[in-house]
C-alpha cells in the first residue's frame, strides 16, 4: 500500500512586499520569463527562448546575471566572447557588459537567471540591437 502525504502551502512571510509579482509570467517576442522569487538585491527568473529566437544585444548598469541552462542549448554573447552552453552549464554576465542569449537549436531553451544588484527593474536595459524593433536606449 502506498501512503501519500498532503502537502500544505508554507505560511506567507511577514514581509510580503518583497514577494510581490512573484510567479508572474511575461510574454516576449522571443519567448517568456517568469519571476520565481525576488528579494533585496536579487531576482530569480525562469527564461524560455523559442527555437530560432534571441534576445536583444543589451547591457545593464545596475545588475549582474548568472545563467544556468536547464534544457536546450544556449548561444551566449558576453562582451567580446561567444560560447555555447548545454544542460547544466552556466555563465556569469557582469554589470555594464554587453550580452545576448540565443536559441539556435530546435527545442525550447530553458534557463534560470539569477540577477544581483542595487536595482533590478526591467527598465535597466540599454539595447544595442534588437530583432523585434524595440526601442534602443
């Protein structure tokens, strides 16, 4: 006989303001991202990039990013370097460094992004080149 245990949701922390917007998925022309957790000085996202798509060539002034590939293959541009990352591989993107993420494969690219910095807003993006004609700053 198999015994199952009912799972209960953990109690909400006293400071729920730091968790506002968590688990909100935003669609983009290249795929989507979901904020998994956010706190003082960090944000964790699940990013999915559709096959044949890429994010803009961009830079952030106030945050660095760590990318960990969950599935698929990522073509990463970081400064002057280009590299390919497969499942369970990762890379670091320092603040004030141009970077781009691309899925040149045939299956969705899924990765976890950990942002660290003093400001983590989506408006801290300077775009240098964008396939979807979004404004460069």
